[in-house]
């Protein structure tokens, strides 16, 4: 398993892009929060480099936008690819519950 924490981009240490932590192996990827659209773009690039990954788990720790903003962007892309088995885990109401539910076909 590999662990990667995402927070800064292009050497910018002053701008807060939110939180996103990735845990992966050859066939699975766990995404703990996806706080910014740049995080979603990074995950997309990672998945393009790892074609064997098909099992995606997205954990949303809480409902602040710096932890959730990239989730819908990422889910839209994952849904469009039709090759990923996606699960979203959260213990609370999400701002974007309708969009997320439609993308993971649970509502």
C-alpha cells in the first residue's frame, strides 16, 4: 500500500487547497476527502497511470468545502468511465448528496 497526502500545488505554500489523502495498491484506491478540484484532477491522472485500479472508496470526513469540493468533480469523471466500482462513505448529510447519489446509483 502507498500513502500520499495532497495539499499544495506548483510550489504554492500559502494557498490552502484543502485536504486529500490517498491510499492505494494495485487494484484499489481509498480517497480520504477530496477537498479541491485540483485533487480530483490529480486522482484522475493517477488512475490513468494505474489501469488495474477498479475499486474506489471515497471517505468524506465532514461537510466543509475544503474536504468535499472535489468529490462531485471526481465522481462525475469516474461515472463517465463506467469501469470503476465506487463506494462513498460518510457519517453525515452531504451538501451534494443528490449529485453524489446519482453518480453512485444509490438513490
